[in-house]
């Protein structure tokens, strides 16, 4: 039985032939995936994660240094600690923090992942997903007309949970986690 931690293969750059990354089949710029290979320190980002960081798809070569350089300074210690801990003791994880894209726009992201293994059961790295929780009115993935329409609807509804999440943010998390 395949599990989410067993779908990567080193021979083909990270994805098995015919495999579609989960939940990011081109339908949402707010969801993306990543892989981090412990052996060579290589990162692989989906086009959506590249865009969250402000890069055009296919133009960034992610490294640990690049990943950390985009973390908001107030969140850097927490994220760096999480990465160090994952290298020592790989396990499922999640983090909510901010990233700063190349245009200095701040994105509120939820990152979650789990270890993945090769066919023999040897640990290869961490694979997971990003969910951009930044409201559409902040300009990520939304045109001016859509932004103003969204702002009008949000002003009318003012639907926010006790945890401070909007309906849109909760929908993104539900889509990413299938909950």
C-alpha cells in the first residue's frame, strides 16, 4: 500500500512517472508542494511554491539558504530550529510562519510535511505542502477587480472564527488536508 511518504523516486528528479502532485494540479496558486532530500541537501519546489516566494516557475534553484532567506525575520529562529530538528529526528511536522517574497510582499503560510522513503525503506528526506493563507486582498494571485470584489464581500460578511481565520483561509486548509 502506498502512503503519502512513499511516492518519491530519486531517479526521476522527485516524482514518479505519471504522478500528479497532490492538490496542486494547476487549480490553485495558494497550494504547493516541496521536497527536501537529506543526502545532497537538494530542494524541489512546485511552481506554486516558487510563485509564493516571488519567482517565475522554473527560475529558482531552491537551497536551504534561499528558503531561510525568505522567512520573515521574526519567524526565522522558529523555522531554522524546525529544519535542524527534522534533520536530527525526521517526523511529521507543521509550521505557520511568514515568508517575504522577492518583491517584499509578506505571505502567511502553513507548511506541513512528513518523511519519505525509497523502495527499500531508507529515509530520503521530507516532502510536504505549503498553503498560502494570505488574504486575496493582499494581491497574491488576484487582480484589482477580484481584490475589490473580495474586499466588498469580506466587509459585508466579516466571518472570522474564534482562532482568527477567515472562511477563505479555512477552505484552503481543508483543501490541502482533505479535511
